[in-house]
C-alpha cells in the first residue's frame, strides 16, 4: 500500500491496511482523490479512509442515508456537513469486518438508488458599500459580473475581512 496522506500521523498503517483489505472484498473501486484513497461505485464517491491524531476511520460520503442501527456514525462538523458521516476507531480490535461490510453494502445500495442531498444554492449578498461602488463604476461592475458566483462570494469575503481598512476594488482590475 502506498503512503496514505490522510494518515496524518503515520501511526495507523496496519489498521488502515486492515480496512483496505475489508473494502477490497466489495464492489468498490479504489481511486485517489484529494491525495488519498477514495472508493467509488459507478464513478460515485462512496467512502474514504484515513488516520488522524486520535483515531482512524472510514467516512461515507452519503452516510446521512445509512440506517446506522448500531449508532456508529458521527457528523464531524454539524454546521457544514450535510451528507458525510464517519465511523471512527481507536484500535484494530474495534474493527468488525462483518459490520463494516454491512455498512458498505448499504452505502452501495444508496448509490444504486441515487440518494443525495441537493446542493444548496448560495445567495451572494453584496454589501452596501460594494454595491454603491458597482453602481458608480461600470468597469468594476463588468469585472465583478465576470466572476463565477463562488469567486464573487470569495471576493466579498476578502474585502469585508475585519483587518481590511479599505475595500480592495483595485484587485478586480488585475
């Protein structure tokens, strides 16, 4: 197994290999995404594995739809994470192959059904100060409108940071 960049502390090598061996018994295809192993089914991300300082685990990309009767899955970031759920372990002794395979089987069934949480459309809220400048400066307006919506939000966030004393409108001209 090649070095796993999601094994942040390099202390879970054997444990992650155990998880790899279990996952290899399924229909999932191992790929590398974001620098680490991700397992897919029909080109859809199903799960990933990795190690961190105090645990190693499996994360299910559509874990929100898993029944989780054993209450093993957690949402690591309630504010931002809608679908992803983690199954965490602290030692190899906690790895229950039969149970993990059941969760993976259900995760594949979820992909077969096409269950997903629709992505929320993020509204771009333009601060009054920027809107006034856009109304006054057509060149600036054209440059701003040329940005993709996520880049517009990124720019708004940048110019509204507390440590920014003046709006950086000249940044749009670059």
